[in-house]
C-alpha cells in the first residue's frame, strides 16, 4: 500500500513570494497527514531552514540537505524522526550549496536521484525557498505536483498569474492545488480574490481556506506543529480540513485516515 518517493504524492510547496505560508503549509500538512496514518517525509529545501526550526530541529555541521546535495552524506543518513514524521532538515549552509548548484549547472534531477534510496513514504513534502532558483528547481525535479499557498490580495493574484504561466511553460510538475492563507470571509477583497482564483484556475483552488490564526504564528517558536501546539485552534481545524482535501486530491485515501 505504501508508495516510495517515486510514488504519486510528492508535493512541492512553492510560491516565489515570501511570507505567504509555504512553510506553515508544509509543516502542518506533514504533521496532519502523518497524524492520519500516512508515512510522511518533509524536506526543507530553504536555506532559511524555517521548516527545520518550526519542528524544533537544528542541523549539526556537515549534516542536513546541504551535506546530501554536496555529495558527502547519503540522504538516508540525514533523515531525522520527530513526532511521527521523518524530516530531511536544512541549515543556512544550503545557501552555499545553492551557489554551487548554480555554478556547476547541476541538472534538476539531482535531489530526486539522491532521494531514490529513501523508500517507504506515502507523502513527500518539499518546503521551497521564495524564488525559482536552483534549489526550487531541485524540488520541482523531485516533486510530482505543486501546491501554491497564497495570501488573498491583489498583488498576490498578479504574482500567481505569473507563477502559473512560468511553471506551465516548463516540463516540471503541474500545479495541483492553490491554498488561500490568512483568509477572512468577512473581507470583500479576500472573497473577490478567492472568486478570481477559482474562476481562472478551476478545480485547482482548495475549498479549505486557512484563516488568520495567531496559534499558527506562535507554534514555530515552540518547535511544534499546530496539532500539537493548539489542537483546538482554528488553525488546527483548517489544516485538518486541508489535509482531508489534499489526501483526496493526491490519492492518499487509505494511506491517511481522513
Ligand atoms: P513562507 O514560508 O511562504 O515564507 P511562512 O509559512 O513562514 O511563509 O509564514 C510567514 C509568517 O506568517 C510566519 O511567521 C507564519 O507563522 C505566519 N503565518 C502563516 N500563516 C498564518 C496564518 N494563517 N495565521 C497567522 N500567521 C500565519
Ligand atoms: Mg518558508
């Protein structure tokens, strides 16, 4: 029943805008899907290492994704288990790695090849940096679908149009989901942006909206996902609903109890 990393649900959380909720989605989807019984690997592809920090992890020198991409460390030895999840963590060393990837013109299949030996996962989530540079290209090379978190404002809508066009012009994975984050039903602008996204990209926008919720902002400072930090919060409810939609859309029913 389990897929390995060559299976279907390899999802890159991607948006070239920063601060839109990529890491929040990667952490809490990973935790929620793992809590529902899926075997989840979360890969931190951002030199800011926010996914790593959000889960209360730190990477010692010579370990983490930088060491794997630099060629010294087998991916399997870089994995860390925490709270039912498996994490390939990152550190700021990844910034130097990214320069090396660019200088050597490394093919975007390197990460996929390096992860090929790490089998047994139903879901692999990649938390991307806020640009379409060499690290994001590695994540896209390893992923089979893209999930785009966005904030519900006009400029974000413009950026989304550019991102969809740019990704559509490559032979990389398709955008399989858009998530509106920091959404309020009471704000007309948010409703209008939601309608515009649904109209332009039918079937891609998730019905679940993630509301602004302070517990989601607090959880990383406690090194915990939202389900462990504040299980009764609006953030936990919204992410539980999003996990159900993601599991359905990516064919995880049966692997995640939703
Ligand atoms: P990105 O990874 O796209 O840069 P983050 O997930 O790190 O974005 O989110 C940016 C900041 O906003 C973080 O401090 C995060 O905790 C906070 N945040 C994200 N989503 C929400 C939300 N729905 N409610 C409250 N705070 C949020
Ligand atoms: Mg981030």
